C-alpha cells in the first residue's frame, strides 16, 4: 500500500512539473508549498523527489533549493571568460564537432533506461505549453545522449560546453507564438536521432545529429544577419 501511495505522489509530481512554467533557473517551490499543491505528505513528497533525483531529472543544492534537470558539473572560473569572448555561432560549431561523436557512442552504449528517457523527452517536447518547457525537454534530450555515450570524459566536455552555452547571450530564434508550433523542425530531427540510437545505427545517429545542429547554425546565421540589417536601417 505504501508503495502505491509513493508511486501516486511521483505521478502527481511529474504531471505538475510537466505543466509548470518554472523560473529560468528551473528552481522548484519549497517543500511546504509542493505539499499543499500536490496534497501529499512530506514523506511522500521526499520519496518522489528522491526518485526523480536518482533518475537525473532534478538535483538539489543545500541552502539553495531543488532544481529541475541534471546537476551541472563544477564549472571552472574561466567559463564566464570564455563565454565573453565567444558567441552563439562559435558554440554551435563546437557542438557540431562534439555531439555527433556522442551520438555515435550512444548508439553503442545506450541502455533501455536511456532510450526510455529519450522517448519521454520527445513526448514532453511535443506537449510543451511554453517555450521554456520545450527548452527544458530539449536540453534534457541532448544531455541524455551525452550520458548514454558511456564516456565520462566526453560527458564532462559536453557539460562544460553546455555551461558556456548557458552563459552566452542568445538571441531567441522563435516566432511570435508562446509555444512551439506543431510542426516545429526539431521534433522530426530529434525523432530521427532517437530512432538511430535505438536501432544501434552509429553512422545514421551521428549524421542525424550533425544535420540537426547544422540547421541550428544556419538559423543562427540568418537570424544575426537579419538583426544586422535591421540595425543598419536605423544608423543610415
């Protein structure tokens, strides 16, 4: 009976998180608020939080709170210095060099848990009610692939690159809608990546990730070119 109660609290917590538009840092409300929101006991909530933490879906920092997503690695002090000298296009180019390799390794080493997690992310992306919810699922999808590579050095490199990416000021490549459109280009691209990994097809997985990130880079180039043209109109 206690197991069913704990599972019920976990289901409620997952459902609540899927519909919430959390702050930029992904911080969850304090435990006392979550208890009232979900209608569970403190013990049930803590078991649910522990389950998500063990699954890599959230992390805790003593004195700061609980955050959605994977706990970031300790970032060296020069991360901000690198970010200051970088730009979104540089970051995308670095991703193009690293993430296809991660996909190739993930096609060899991904476990059933990794594949299930990827599928949940794909579903969460399509069900996202806001861009922030989509971005959380998108970030998690790419991080799961890095984990699935089975290479702790590559995973550490991915985390460092991701830390730089978060620090760099990004222009948002979105239309005016409040949520991703039903035909958002990344949905199909992510599907292709996940299918190739699931089928243990190394080359197709790597190529699918390369094509995905290449399009991200092209959209960035187009976006920044458009911004420069708009700015030039006001300086003439």
